[in-house]
């Protein structure tokens, strides 16, 4: 067993690196639980504590969304694209409405000029 190279003193097996190596080998089934218990003289309760701590503080770090930004960014980019598409559609609808309004006003002015023979539009240049 690779852990044999590590000293079996009380101080050594309490280091985080040592505990992590033991738990990783245990999880990869490189050693059995009984081998670890007898080899290092630790209790099953302590081993379970190490295992919980490993899962809580070591493995959780790997699966945080900030660790993999490409997976996190896809959703906001998609939402942002959808928002931009919606904004574009709203702007196009408003532009269409303004064009219709402009056409209606132009038609009203033309009809008023024809019916009442009044020059309503501003003349360009110095012919005002």
C-alpha cells in the first residue's frame, strides 16, 4: 500500500493531504475499508468523518458552477440573445407603427392642401 511510505504517527495521519489520499484511494477501491482501519489504527467513525469532510469540501469545489464557466455562461447568453431578439421585435413593431402614423399624417396634409388650396408644408430654401 502506498500509504506505508507515510509515517504512522498521530501528527502525520491528521494532515489534510494524508486524509485526502486515504479517502481517494478508498473511493477508487484501491484499498478496502478494513485494510485502512487496520493499517493505520483508526476507527471507522473517524474514517467516516474524513469521508464526509472530503465530500463536503473537496468534491463540492469541483462541481461549483463558477468552476466551469462555459456551462454557466450558456444560459445567460441564451437569455440575453432571447432578450435582444424580443427587444428587436418590439423596436420593429414600433417602427412599423410610426411609419403608418407618418403615412397617415402625410395623406391628411395632402388632402387638406388639395381641398382647401392652402400651402401647409414648409418650403425649403429661401422661397418661404
